[in-house]
C-alpha cells in the first residue's frame, strides 16, 4: 500500500526540478535540457496518479505498474539529490576553498567534467525507464486529475488537546463506567494483601476499551480510593523485566525512574525490591492496557511479583481484545464492552462530522450519515474517524462515496484493519499519507513530540510547502493538526512551541499496514529484513543480530526509538558506509561506540546524524564536515568529546545543532558560516566560558544553554540574532543574567522572544530587567528550580501575549503581581513546589484565586 503516496513523491520531484535554483544550476553544468525532458514525462504521469491510487485496490496489474513507477521515482530522488550535493560543494568551494582544495576537487571523482558526464548518463537512463513505464498508463483507462482535492478541514482542536478524557468526549459509556467503578471500590471478603483483584475489560478493537479505562482512571472517586495509580501499555511484548520498569516509572517516584534500556544493569530481584518499596502499604490501582499475552505462566509470574507489596483493596484493571486472556487474568467476571447503540453512534458521528448545531442545516447529509453509521457496527473509533474525515464537507457525493465504497463488502478476517480506518486513510491528502506511514517505525504507545517528528519528516524531504515563508516547524504543526482533526492522534497536548501526543493502538496497526512495503520495526519476532525496506527501526539494540543480510542497498533510515544503549554499533556503522550509501537518517542515540569511521564522509545523502548521549566517543572525524546535505548533527551528552570537528563551517545546510564539548569557547569562525542554523543546543560543556563573540546567526530561532558551569556571560542582541524566538537557560550557575543589560544601549530594536525558560538557577533572585523588552512578543514563560527567586515583577502584567506561565520548585516565591488579572491572553497557569504561593492560590479559598480564576487551565498543587 506504499503506492498510496506516490502522487506526493511525483509532486516533490516536479517541484524540485521547477525551482529557480535547480534550473540555474542545471544550466551551469549543461544538464538543463535533460532535466526539462524528465520533468515533462513526470508531469504526464503525475496527472493520472490520483486516479490510479483510487483504482489499484482490486487491480493487481495496476498495483504492479505503480510499484515500478515508484521504483523509478525513488531512483530519480537519489540522482537529483546527488546533483544538489554537487551544487552545494561547488558553492562551498567558491566561497571558502583554497587552491589546494580546487586542485583536489579537479582530480576527484566529482570534478565538473566527470560529474556532468556521469549525471547525463544517469538522467538519460532514468528517462528511458520512466518513458517505458509511463507508456503503459494508457492500458488502464486512467482519468487526468491534476490536483489532490483531499484537503483536511481543521476543526478547533483546543478542546482535544488534553490527555485526560472529558465526560463530553465519551458517548454511551456512562453505565460501563459506573459498573467498573463499583467493581473497583467494592469491598470483597477476600480482600487482603495476599489477594489481588483483577478486573478485565474485553471487546473487539476500536470499541473504546482504553478510553473507558481512562474515563474510570481519571474519576475523582477513584483518585480518593487509590492513593497510587499506575498505567502501563503492555501490547505485544509481555516481557517481565520491561513491564516491571514501566510499572516503576509509571508510579512517578522522583528518586527511582529507570530508563527502559538499563535491563542489563538491574536484575529482577532488584526491580522487585524497588517496586515493593513503592507499593509498601499503599492501596494501588494498576491498569494493564492492551494485553495480548496468553501464556499463563508469564502472567502468574508477573502477578505474584506485583502482589508482594500493596495494601488490601488494591486492584488491577486489564484491557484486552481476547476473551481467553480476560478469563485467564480475571478474578471476577469480565466486563464485556458492547457496541454503541445506533442512537449513540449517530450522536458521536454528528459530533465529529459537524460543528455544533451545523447538522440542522444539512438534514440530507445526516440521513446519509445514518447509513454510514450502520456500516460501522457500533465501533466508536470507526464512527469517529469517518465523521472526522467528512468534517466540513457538504457535497452529498463525498458522503455517498463513503457510504457506497466497495471496502465495506470485503470479507473481514480477525485482526484485519477496520474498513472505516482504511477509508479515513484513503481520504488523507497524499503528502499526509507518507508522513503518517512513518509512525509505524515507533513502538505502540510511544510518546511522540513534534520536534522529533519534524526532524524525521524534514530529513526525508516530506515538509514541502507552497508558502516560501513557512518553516519546517510550522508545516509539522499544520500536519499534526490535520491528523488530530482526523482522530489519528490522541493524548494531544499543545505547549505552543512543542506538542506531545500518542497514536491510538488501532491507528498504529493501520500505520503498520500501509507502510509494510517500506517501513519495518525490528523486534524479537523479526526473522529477516525484506529487500524492499527503506526505513528501519530497532526496538532494542540487541535486535540487530543478523538483520543486515538483506540485499537491499536502498535503506534511507535507521533509528533506535528507545535508544541503542549497550550497543557498540561499530559493525552497523561499517555496514552503513559500505552498503547503505543512500542513507538520509542515522540516529544512534545512547550507543557506546568509541570511534566513527572516517569514511562516514562518503554518506553524501545524509541529512540527520545523531550519537546523542554517547559516553565513550572522544573525537569526531573531520570527514563528517564533507556532508554538505547534513541538516541535523547531534552530539549532545557526549561528555568525553574533546572538540568539535575542524571544518564545521562547511556544513552549510545545517539547521539543527546539539553540542557537548570540552572546549572553553565555540569555534566562532566556523559557527558564523552556519547561515542556515535555526536551532542551537549547548549542554554539559563544563569548560565553556564563552559562546558568542561577535557571531551573527541570522536564522537562529532557538537557543538552549544547559549545564555550562563556567559560562559567565551570554551576549544576545537583535542585530546578530534577529529571528531568536526561544531561549532556555538551565543550570548555568555562574551566568550573570543581568550582564545583558550592558549591551542594551548599543542595540537598535528589541528581541522577539516567544518562549523563555529559566531552570535550576540559584543566582536568580528576580527576573532580569531586559525581559521587559519582550512584552509584546513573549507567549510562554517557564521558571523552575530557582530556589532563591523571591518576587515576580509588577511589569510582568504588561506581557499582553503571554499564554503559558509555569512556575515550579521556587520555594521562596510567595506572591503574584497585583495586576496579573490584566493578562487577558493567559490560558495555562501551573504552580507546583512553591508551598506558600500554592496555599494562596488554592481554588475558591486562596487570597489570590480571584486574580487567576479567569484563566482557562489552572493547576495549583495542593499544599
């Protein structure tokens, strides 16, 4: 089904070929005519691709044609990529090259004459292949559809952005909720610390078992009954070690969270002792969500290990799709979740398909909706996703297309993707389909953040925009809003500059299904890697095994979502350099390799390289600076790294840079050449005394400086940093924040900060005066762990655009500004770890409550 996003691949190729920069470069090297002909053929094929996508479901010959076409398209991407890389090298040579460099370049394999000849042959071969495949398009009677009209009409997502399930979001489950709360709270004669009551919720996929469990989990009565609540997603892998660590982490014990990778360092007995200490004497509720394990011995082992600690009346709530598992685990009769009634199904559908009250204007659409809802058979996820897909669509033929689609008539086998989900996916615009498919590279219940997604999508070239001023971050935000509007995301929290979210389990199954030809998440069940796979993800480093016996050389992505801790990955690196020469993304975070091969400089297509938190590496090869396509370099947390590589300034495409180094100063002459650098993170650089001299970074939007103990001053001005929007300073204990004021008189204009964060700064007694400059731009202010902060200034109330104010662990802070109620834009206020201030801000009774009661989301920790 990867052919479902072939239209967007064609579109990206044509856009690249049509760009002014590309056309100019192709004229210079004499390839303009070749590339113009390629673009012409691509345009002819693209015109029929949307129709082909829709018709391929039952036509195997058409599927094969699309497969061949996609293969040519991917090869075209690689050839154009190589052309771009050569152009970048030429620009670099022109701007910074020496005579020695020019001589070396002339005798290299990429000298202009040799390169032109090689590229001309590759483009000619591509054109021949494309012409041959394109000629077959007439066999299929395909219509010309030039524009993808499957736009996403975005609803107001503000009500959808909290991880808790609100009563208004759940329809038809009130009775189920009350029954389960009754089971959780009732006293059983057998209740003691030796017996543990297990209550299963069972039902087919998409019925809302997880939603119901959350509904129960977040109820105030349950909060009062169980002082300790834990939630663990189990899914496919019922590994006792992993589950124990998830349970311990879910208990939110500040002094004991363990990274899930440290299993080699902690034995089961240590884990059990740790959990026993957490549960000791506590009446707890543990939710085990999405259980698939039918091995009774494994379950009994886990249950026996859990029940050693808690108090009488503790409960386990289990969700599963399988009756036999519910029977095996349950100590009471399973709660069987039934389909929604037709009335509740229609209410849910209308809620997602229309704005409030809008359905009254479109009774004919509601009638078609009733017939669509019947086909969903009372499955809430099916009802909701289809309703979302039809949101703000008022043409009857679009609704009829869903109602009359052939997919409803296909035989449904156990475990098949819900027809409604597949239909909702088919309704996505082509550019979103490709992005959505990459979610399959992450485990179920993975906690995503928008920055991580932006880095992957951007490195793979999936963030094209018709607007020239659109940043990758803005495009990602738009794409995520669109997927959220379609109910493909859940637990969505928008913090302004970053979003957190998860993927519903069945939607994750859908991602696995549509991406199976190109993406693979390697786990303990994986036997081998098919040759056609482009994107590889390893659930754990020890699943590497013999994975690379694959003949494929086309791999573009290798990531370790949970980190590669314990993996030396040297052999993987050597394989990448020798075999996977088309690699775009290589993320080896938490790996322990001591060196990188010098030949890494040959990975000229690489856009994204990370060895974050590698504690062994001391040097990076200078050859890494040959990677002119590199957009992201991450050496954050590499605490043994002596210095950054020489020639860093040659990385002219670099947008994101994470640094940890033993150097006392940054190499200014190199950094100042990074004219595309938009995000700079400097951390755990304990010797760093100075970050910027007179460096100018015209594109820098984010600066994060953390744990730089020797740093005394940080000079920022609007002339050298005109685009700076986000500034985070963490644990730089010798940094004088007021020193910036000395430079204010020299400056014209004001910083345009939108987000400012101060954390673990004992020297901060009051907010610095220069912060007043940001009165018209600042949207988010976060202050944490500033033990000596005593006062918030009255001028804080002039921050007219401030939306988020987060204050935590500032024990000496005892008051808010008198005019804080003037902050009309403030939507989110959170105060924790400030005992006296929290007491004064308690809802309805605190003396400051009247000043903050207008704010939409207020969380004040109880004293």
